[in-house]
């Protein structure tokens, strides 16, 4: 497995990136908050899973559902999906994530 990295300054940048690179994405996307990082792992070769892009920031985000407004670059925690003109992110904090552990080791070794 090969992991490529794209680091951003803040969580809003990751959310904007994910909305921009996948404009036809589902209205709800999952991102991880794990070991001090908030990130998404994107398969670059979906069939083999050999190449993965880790889009991340060194910022922790609490688990939950977040509404993101691309026009204002703001997010807020919400209880449910209410608006079709917004994008939503489910932030999860896994207890263990071996793929993320490998990717984070690559980040921290550089």
C-alpha cells in the first residue's frame, strides 16, 4: 500500500476539499478524528486499494454530525440532516485504525 498526503491548516479546509473533489458526493461523508488528526482516507485506485490519499489536519474534532456551509467555510455540530444545500460530515473516533496508524507513522517519520 502506498499513501500520499495532503496536509491542510484546519478542519474547514478538509471539508471544503472533500466537497470540491467530489461535488456529486453523497450529502453525508464520514471523516475520522484519531490520535490528534482529523482526516479522510481516499482510495486513488478503488479496485486495488493500493494507492490511498490521506487528506488531513493536525486538529482533533469531537465525534458527531456536522453541517458544513461551503460558501462561508463554517461548520457546526447538529442533531440531524436538515438542509439539501449543505454538506454533512459524520466524524468518528475509532478506538483502533490500523490503516490510519500506518499513514500517521508515515507523516510523523518525515
